[in-house]
């Protein structure tokens, strides 16, 4: 069975994701689509709009055959680490291809850039550090470093988020010595950072979230940009919990952590550096909400996403030492969130070759990677109404993989 991987957040699953899924299957002639999906918190350092279980249902309805959780220690990281964690999972599952959307749309752009950087590694890193010290963000510094070494070259735009991720997917494949073949699809219509929904059928996840997080939102306003299943799953979630998750619900908890933790503990939190916690402590006292707080804290050097990730690690009490322990060595497990009948068949055929333990609940293995996940999931549940929190805290332990057909478990 030929398998193709997609690396996703589905926050939420929309028509652009559906197009990507269909094109990935068609262009690679895949029998099985394996979606490596972030869990409760995401790469930009923010909570997922709805739970990973609801997003797993969206993914399966949209055509995924296996949904695998990308652990917190990878899902909330800069592009390089995020990509390496996801590609490691796909490599361990003997995935034939990985298909990603990009603003470039040409796989040769990525392989050419990787070849150049591998050849000019030392000088490239020198210029990156130089431009970072001058106050540029890391993605901007990477683009400037390439331009400094190749002034006349046409550069793939590494300021675009999907181009950045695509490059790091290919870099991770090279680093792992994997046989995975990368394929890219040009993003259609909406771009990643688009803030508003237009009349056409594809909108960015950012614009959809912005619409749903308005004070007097109506779900009907997004009905033309998401599949019907997504629409009903979002509707069901809001009826049950009366929320879509966002940072504003967690800001009081973050504020408490910032104002009560000693400086040495804040410095030990992952991504805490150069006294950044002093700036956060100062501005959280004046800010009335998370958006205002982030506007006050953001600088030219520290991007919104970079600061937001640090805030998230403070919220979840994730330290530098923990991340180092959790991500060193080989992949310790693969956690299955959902599968179709085709996905079950794929696991039956490949499970004897897969050396990494496959788990379905967090009690099945003891590892620092999973310890962080448990704590992050518990933190995520604190946004629910008080009467719903007890059930939500147990959900991760009690929920088996979501299956689209009634068949026996493959292992």
C-alpha cells in the first residue's frame, strides 16, 4: 500500500485542507493518507480552537486514513524542530511521500536551496547570527543570509510560513537519511496570514478563527469555506462547551504564573533568554487582555510567535531541561488518534516492520515527551466551564482512537 504523509494542525479543517488532501492523494497515487497533527497547542504558541479529538474527526471526514499526534515538544516549536518531529514520525511509519502546500509550488526551489545551504553551511550560519544580532527575526535573517551569499540569485521567499516549513521538511528528510519523497502543491487563493474571509470557497485558517472569535459571531459566516462535517463538528463543540479556545481564556493563568514565579524559574522555562521574562512581568501588570499584552511585549527582534511560544511554555511549566530530555534520542512512541478502515489495513501490513511502539492512550508508556503532553492537555482543559472540566481532564485517558468503521483493533 502506497502511503503519503501530510503535516497539519487543522485549526480548523477547511476547504483549502480538503483540496490539499485530495491533491496529495491524486498526485502521489496514494492508497493511504497519514496526517501527523498537532495536539492541544500549536506551532505559533496558541491553543487549538477545538480539541484534538474534534479535529481528528474533521481529518478523517476529510480523507485522512491515519491521524497521528505530533507531541507538544515538537508541535510548539520553531519550524526546524516542528518539521523534524513530524518527518521522524512519517519516516518511522515507512511513509512513501510527504506532500505539503507552499507559496512556491515548485519542489526544485526547495531542493536547490538545501543543496546550496549544505555546501555553504558555515558562512550561512555566520550571516544568520549576524543579521539576528542586528535585530532581525530568524526567518528574515535566513533570507538575508542567503542574499548575502548569492546576491544575484532568485531566492525562494522564506518569509512565507509554508515555504519555511517546506524547506525544513526537506532538510529533515536529508538529516534522517529517509527515503521519503517530498511533493509540494501551490497554495490556492487565500494566504496563511489573511485576516478576513472573502466570498470564494477557500479562506485561511487565520481568517476563519478571527470570524469565530468575534464577540457576536455566527457559524453561518464560515459555511462556504469549510466542509459540512467541519461546520457541524464546530457547531457541536460550541453547543457542548460554549467556547472556542483562544489565549484570552488562559491569560489570567499566565498572568498568575508571571507574577508569582521567581526569576530563576522563569529563566529555566524553555525559550526564556536574555531577561525576556522581565519584559513580560512588567507589561502583564498593565495589560487588560492577552492581545494588549502581546502588543506591548512584541519587539522587532522577538516576533509575536516567538514570544507567544515562550508564554505558552510558562503556562505549561515546560523547562529547557525537559525539552532537551524529551527530544533527544530516537522517537519513543507513535500515538494514534484516529484511523479509517484503509488506515487499519496499512497498520496490519506494516506493524511488523515498525520498530517504534504504537500507543493509543497516554498510560501505555512512560517517557518525558508524554509527561509534557499530559501536563499540556490538563492545562488546555482549564478553559472549559467549571462543570465540564472534570470530564475534559479525563478525556485524554479515556478516549480510544476514533475509527470510521467498526473493525477489530489492528494490534
